[in-house]
C-alpha cells in the first residue's frame, strides 16, 4: 500500500471511525444511548491518537470534531443526560455556519483559506460558495434540532450517522458544477487509457 493510500485510509478512520463505533454500539447495546456514548468517547480518543501517531500532526478538522465528541460525550456521561450529545451537531454546525458568515462580514474568504491554492476562483465566487456552505451548516443545525426533538433515539442516531454525512456529500456534489469551472487542470484526474 502506497504512503498516499495509507494516508487516505488514516484520514477516513480519523474522520468516521468514532461515529461508526457509536452507531454499532448503539444497536449492539439494545439502543442504549449512554453505553453508545462511552463507545463514542473511546472511539474519538482512539481516532485522535491514531491520527497523531500516523500523520505526526493534529489535523484541524478531526481535532475539532474529536474534541467536540469528547466534550459533549463527556457532558452526557457526567450529567447522565443524552441531550448534550444530541445538541452537538446543532452547536458544531451552527458554529461552522456562523464562522463562515462572520468571515464574509469581515471581507475574508474562509473557504479560500481552507482550500488553499487547489481552486483559483474570483473573490465573488469564493464569497458565493462560502455563503452556500454557511447556509448549509445552519440548515443542518436546524434539521438536527427538529430530528432529535421529534424522533426516537434510533432515528436520531441514524440521522446523525450516516444521515448528516450523506447530506453533506450530496450538498458538496451539488456545488461541483461551480467548482469544476475553476479547478486547475493538474488537479483533475488523468483521462482513462485503453
């Protein structure tokens, strides 16, 4: 396995393993949210340790997500109140959405800072894309509130993972026509050969 392929798998593990462990634990423990939260906290800590050990650095987004899982999961366990865990996606998506909108208000392009030189787009396009992502994050925060307050724990757990991840991927795919217009040629995959 090449170093690039190994790095890809490590990033996938760091990004999604804690949520997958949480999902499996929830259903294996007879839908016990408290026991599944223990699994989430342990999985988040493990994912952060693996990320640090393999990549020799703390990647910002996994660190934020893992740290938030540890904090909200810890609060859930300490206070024996699953609402802390259930509001985590609301709080985190709300923060991301408001941070992007704040960047726009300050005449910055937060997504441009994150994506670096992988896309060369006019500032107006960066602004449009940033607003779209901000609104998506805020919509996901609102949707999480609606789901956890009106649905069973089983429905919310499935909404949390893989539901939110699927919605984010679909949203990103919906932005591809805009992004493809500005992607650098060297970033595109090579054409197939016969």
